[in-house]
């Protein structure tokens, strides 16, 4: 049985209804593909705690658990692990998102999310985000 990899992701939605995508930088798996920001859970960390930490580290934004609403999840078998990734929507945060890990960022209208080359785990989630925000 494959080891379970827990990753949390977030669809940040701005006041104009656009969603933030981040491009995976060189040197990471799926480099050049786009994804919802987030990352792996640390030991003894909840998905919400991981997202709050990851959003601060990767984008320089602060949010709270009460601002994170779970809407979907991805479950995907990879080469040596099985990925389980809950996706949250967040509409309230402080700070302006910036790519602190040299990743490109882009605000995207929900109906255009599937026009981007998304990671395999993020692709089905993009359709759910689009439908949720429609």
C-alpha cells in the first residue's frame, strides 16, 4: 500500500472574483505547471494550520482558520505515494500576495482556470472552483 501524502491547497479569491494561481518553479516536480498555493502538512499539523503557514511563507499573506472554507479534495496515486489534498477557498487575508519562492503568480477569472497547464491534482479542482464561484 502506498504511503499517504497530505497536502493542503487554497483558492485565494480577490474582491473581483479572481483566483490566484502559482507557477511551480524550476527544480520542483511539475515545474512550469500552475497550481493553487499550499503545501505539505508538517507532523501534527492540521490542513488549516498548514495552509496558514504555507500562505505566509510562500506568498507573504496572513489569514485565519475561520477564513478557510473547504470545498473539494483531490485523491491521486503518484509513483510512490498517494496524494490526498483538501482544497479551501479563502476570501479574507492581509498582505499582498507575492512569489517569495520565485514562483510566478497570476490572478485568473474562474471561467479561465482550465486554460492553464495545471498540475494533475489541481486540474479537477479547477473545475470545482469554477463551478463553486459561478
